[in-house]
C-alpha cells in the first residue's frame, strides 16, 4: 500500500476578481508532496507562488480544484475549521518573522500551544525545549525586539515546530536576514529534514532553493 | 485558553501602551466617579433635609388657617385669622378626640428686639408650656414658659442661642437680664439648646414669650397663627388628623371640607414633599453624570478601534497560528472589559473620596449608597462589553492573509 502523501493538489486554481478584471494567480496546478520531502517552490515575484503558499497554508481557499492536506480536504471548511487545520497541521515560518513585539521568546513560541488548549506548565516546558533545540536556550526571557533578525527567525522556527505539524511551510525564510545568519537558518531546515519533517519552502533565490531536495518552478501561475 | 489567562493576557497587552490605557481609563473614572459623588451628594442633601424636618418634632400635625378669600382675591397662605385659642382649648377638652397628646397654640411674628444699644430682628413665638414637648425644644439653662406665665400674661422671654449671641455676645449668660420687644420690657428666664439649621428655618434665632402676652401685650390680636398637635403615636396620625378636622369643621360651621378655612398637614406631608424635591434633584445630577459615563464608553470604543487597526498584523498572525474567531473576540473584549473594570474600581474610590471631601466641606452627612456603587459597577462592565464588542467583532472578522499583508 502506497503511503498517503502529505499534500495532494489537483487542478487547483485561484482567481482574484476586482470589479471587471479577473486575475488568474494560480492556474490549474497539480502536484503531490510526500512525507519527509524538502521541497522548494521557486519563481520570480508575481509568479503566483505566494498565492500558492496561502492556499497550501490553509490561509486562503482555492477558487477551484482540490487540496488534501494530510488526509483532510481543505475545501468548504469554515474560517474556524481552517484555523484549526493551521494550528494542528502547519508550522509557519514567515519572511518578516511575525513575532509578537515586546513579548518574550518563550511566550511567542507557546502561542500555537495556547490555541491548541495545552496547559500552561506543559507549554512552557515544550517552548523551552524547542528554543534550546534552535540554539536559543540562553534567550528564553528576552523580548523579541531585543534579539537579532537571525535569532528572531530561529524563534519563529521553534514556534512552527511545537505542535509537531505535518507540514512546515516557510515563506522566504531568509529574505530579511543577513547572509551569514541565513546559512544558519538553512542549516536548521536541513537538520529538520534529516529528522523526517516535511518542509515546503517558497523562495526566489536559487542558492537558497539549492538546499531543498526537489524544486517546483512556478511561472505565470503554472508549474513549469 | 482559560478565562484567567485571557485576562492576564489582556492586562499584559494594556500595560504595553500605558499612556493610552491611562487616558481610556480616565474617561470611565470620571464617569463612574461623578455618578457616585453626585448620587451621594443628593442623598446627603435628602438625609439632612429629613433630619431637619424631623427635629421640628415627631408625630407632629399642624393646623393653619387657609388662605382667605375676599371676593376673587386669594390672600397669602397662613395669613388667616380664623384660628383662636378657643379652638385649641376645644381640641384639648373634647371627649371625641382621643389620639392627640398635646395641643400647642402658637403665634409667630417677626419683631425688633433690643437691649442696650444692640438690636436684632428675630422671630417671636407666642407659646404655651407644652411647646417644648411638641417641638422637642430643650432648655440649656433657666426654664421655659409655664402655664402660670400664660395665665398671668407675664413679660418673660426664653431666647435661642443665636439671639443670645446677637444681643449679648458669644457665650454670654443673660438670664435675669432684660430685653425690649416692640417697646415692652421682658425678663429672660431661659435659653434653649442649639438645634442647628439656618436661614428661614433657624431654630436658634427665636424668642419665646407666653402666648397670651404675645397676643394682648405685643401685637394686640386674639387669633393664633397655628396650632401644633402631637399625636399619641405615628400610627394614629391619620385618626388625629380626622378627629381634629371634624371638630374644627363643626366649630367653624362648615359642611364641605373643601371649603374649610383651615388646613391640617402632617410632618410626613412636608417630609414627602421635601423628599420628592431632593429626589428629583438627585436624578437630575445622576443623569448628567450618566452622560459623562457614556462619553467615557465612546472613548473606550475609540481606543479599541485604534488598537484593532494598529494590531492588524498581530491579529493575522494569531489567526494563522490557529486562533479562532471566538478567541480573538474574547481577547479584545477582555481588554475593553479590563479597561472599564479598572476605570470602574478607581472611579468608585474617587467617587467615595469626593463625596467624603464634599461632606467635610459642607459639614453634611457622609452617605454612600451601596446601590449606587453596584449600579455604577454594572454599568461600567456593560459599557466595556457594549463598546468593546464592535471593535472585537471587527478584529475577529479580519482574514489572516489580509491581516498578514497589512503594513
């Protein structure tokens, strides 16, 4: 029996309508990603890769086509059901880090667990464990605006991992970071891949995409 | 995420922007504070008016002549001449009247009182021996007018402490000395205890003389200005009012009570009128205060709307990380409730302190109404929910991608 893929996308399209103009951002895309894969989705800006990432991240609904994430069909779900899917199945790493300012790294990492209803004591222990894993064991009680960009992105990675998601979705994870620190971030992703995590990374930089084992090229909303 | 955590989180968020939080709270503090201060000010006024009225005597009924009609001209109230000493004696001796303990016919006029080279214009009360019982007047030194003084038209006077101060100076002891009222010499035989009150109702600025002396010697008249009646108990007030009413109707030969040339009113009537006036006054004040409370609530809503716009990215992130609509709504509601709750608590303290300061400054009674506090508190919590709901709803309706894109 074949292993069920983590991501199953078939004939997926996303069309934005503004008054009379229709913009096709994602045009009839189909692909599958299996457990443990490290995939880069590459394309220039305006290629539709960000829209694809939003749909994959259950942040947005496709206009047509199906998207099955870890065995769950993401179509026709309510906002709250989508929130639940994002919480349990996806770990996000954003370009702009998106951490809560003036809040400790521990608290930031604990947020997904808070929405999952995990008790506070357990949350703190888990947050500590993952912060130590990304090498920030000595920054547990620092506010996020007191640490460097590279460190902030490591906090974001720790946050993405705490609920052991089926998919880690990284959107230009090194886009706002100095190149030396960018290498450290990519080293963490490589390590996570070796541990068996499924990683999908959106980027437009070829040298970053090289870290992935498989590259999906997107252009004008289509896979090429 | 339990409720305790929700509120701890709200407090943490609110302490980040201290200045804005303080200003939002200030609106509620002023609203709640003024509601409580003004309600207690109203109630203090009410209490002091009531205690002053009660100090005039308990179970008191007053018979006064009605306004006199001369053709179509309505005379001044209380200016009638239809009540006489004989009416008072009839009430006292009638076998049908069982509910009245004491009958005190009185004559009140203002007159000039002089001694040596000082003089004062004061209230002269022609009284009988029972006056002290009926009106709860006590004597601090000397003695009050006796029946014998009334029978023999004695030229003796009992003076209030204010009169003593005005004529003889502070803390003087003028018993045995003489004063002149309308040119007649009177010997002071007693001084009453201070009762307080001021202006028109000043109980200390009175000179008491025997009723008959006032009628015959001072003013040359044979009527009385009022008859005060002390009922045997509070329960028989109505009985007393009816008994006396029928007796006087018969004596004055009236069949129709509406045509009567006298009226009887009880202290309770005065009390009720005064209460309704001060009650209106209190609600007027609280109404004004309530407006400031609503303005404070709008201030909270304004701050919360700004907060939602400012934290669009944060809301988007929280939703991306799994926050449901309800969670976001509750988060923002918790913040606005915390604002109004804190404002409410501080407002109650400020209100109580203000009323205390007012009571000290005006030397009135310090009254705090638990109901006012409870209502103020409930209102502030409701304002938090009402005015916080719209911004919270707006926050929870944000789409995560829109919010994440927001710069």
